[in-house]
C-alpha cells in the first residue's frame, strides 16, 4: 500500500507497507463481468517514484492513491473469467497491475492476452519485451538517425532500457560509450558489446567523453551533470534522446549548474523528449516482429534482477532508485 509521500528516496515500510489485512475468497468473490488474476510478476520502474507524490501536483502519470495498493506493469494468470475471450490459465499483461496477490480489474479493456514464446521467461514480457524494451526500440528508431561509424553515449547502460539501447546502437554499427554505476555493471555493459565502459562514480564523465567523443547520439537516462557533460562533448548535428532524468527523481529535480547549454544552439542539436506510449501505435507491430525473435535467438541479451516475494516490494522500488539493480528489476509474486 502507498502509505506516505516520501521526501527523498522511498522507504520500505514507511513509503509503502506490506499489508495482509484484505483477503478475498477466490471461489466466491464476485467478478461482475471481469476476471480474477493471480499476479505473477511485477515491474519496479523508475517512473513509479514520480507517482509517490502529493495528489494535488500534476505530472504525465497519475499519482498513487494513499492507503491503496500501488500499481504498474505486471504479468498474471487468469484464475476465473466472466470476460469473453479470456479463460482460466490464460497469461495476461496489464499496465495497471496492482501490487497484490490477486486482483479483479474494474476495466478489462487494456488487459492483453499474451502468447509467450517457448523458451522465454514470462518476466521478459515486462522487461526486454515489455515497456522498457519498447522504450529503447521505439525511441531509438524514431530519433537516433543512427549512422554506421558514429558515436553513441548511453547512460545507465546496464539497466533495463540502457542495455537494449547499447545493443541497438551496436547493431547499427556505432561506437558505444557506456556509463554505469558499479564495477559489476561495467562487466555487464562490456558483455553486451559497449566499446568504452566506465563507472561514473569513480571516473570523470567529462574526461571520458572528451577523449572518446564527440558524441553523435546521446541516450539520456539520468539528466543533470551527465547531460551537461554530453552537451559539452557533442558533435555538430547531434541527436539527444531525452528518455529520463533519474539523477533528480529523489531530490525534487534540483537544478544543477549547466555550463554547456549553448551547445544546443551552436551544434544545432536535436533534443527529443518523449513518453513511450506516444510511439506505441507507430512501432508496436514492428517491435513484436523484431525484438522477441532477437531475444530468443540470443542476438539481444537482457538481464533480470529478481526480488522474490511481494513483501519485499518496497526494497525493489528503492533498489531501482539507488542503482542496486543490474538489469530489469522484477518482483516475483508467484511463479505460476
Ligand atoms: P534501470 O533499470 O536503468 O534502473 C535505474 C538505474 O538508474 C539504476 O540502476 C542506476 O544505474 C541509475 N541511477 C539511479 N540513480 C542515479 C543517479 N543519481 N545518477 C545516475 N544514475 C542513476 O531503469 P530503467 O531502464 O527502467 O529506466 C531508465 C531510465 O529511463 C529512467 O530515467 C526512466 O525514468 C526512463 N524511462 C523513460 C521512459 C519514457 O517513456 N520516457 C520509459 C521507461 C523508462 P547506475 O548504477 O548505472 O547508476
């Protein structure tokens, strides 16, 4: 349950609490034309911090309701159904899956029946084949205008979105510079093909980019001083893909001193901010034809970081904000 608006990082047991007081009888609970879902996998995402806010403040995604279960992307199994087209045993994905063990959605129009490819774990459908994978693929296709031999810089390169971006850039024949927050992540980013990988906590971003740049495409997941360093080392006609700014999510987005903003003008940079849902209708079909196959064949690698047990959901939410995850953070509520 969402319990309290956090001031800084979300605190397990305080911002969110695990609560067992609300129970339902699975055999008799009324469905009213809906379905009863057993929740299997839940996605812990950076954007969820933005939903832990005062309900009176506006943002692109509605706030969580105090006292109610939080929700996000999830995969579940239909236990009972009164909805045409869905039957017991079907696997479904839903963008507003509640962080509960069983749920009955009020509105079933956005419930998507999955036909998972054999050999791929169901959790992949909230990671590399889910929203983060779509974010990487769709925005890369739309904005990167990648050319062979050019240089891309990707921040949070060992994360759910960043790791896919690194591999798309390599498939397009680019040199890839990757920044990550730990030595373990350096290893992973190398394994997925990044050419130059550094830990931004121990190595100066500015120095690496000055040596390895200039940057033709910057995939920005962090904002702040990293964005400034990327601007300072941008090529003429560079493309900046503004995907996220996690460096400010837990500090109220405090301003950082930017010394290189004029580069946007002088280097004639295309800056593209986006929310992935806008790109769904254009790229969903293509994504479904291309990415699951590449992942199944191992041509695009992905990594998952599993937290087992809904009772540890609060820890999973914090992990993503502080960087304790390598790859897609998934909460395993049940395995089948
Ligand atoms: P990740 O799996 O990459 O997890 C978040 C990572 O952010 C952490 O592991 C950590 O990696 C890094 N991080 C945390 N704090 C900081 C900090 N202060 N400075 C720099 N890096 C930090 O998450 P996702 O791949 O799911 O999301 C990546 C970004 O993409 C986020 O900004 C998210 O909001 C954005 N996003 C945007 C979408 C859109 O539609 N525009 C859709 C989906 C995601 P490290 O240890 O390497 O620092």
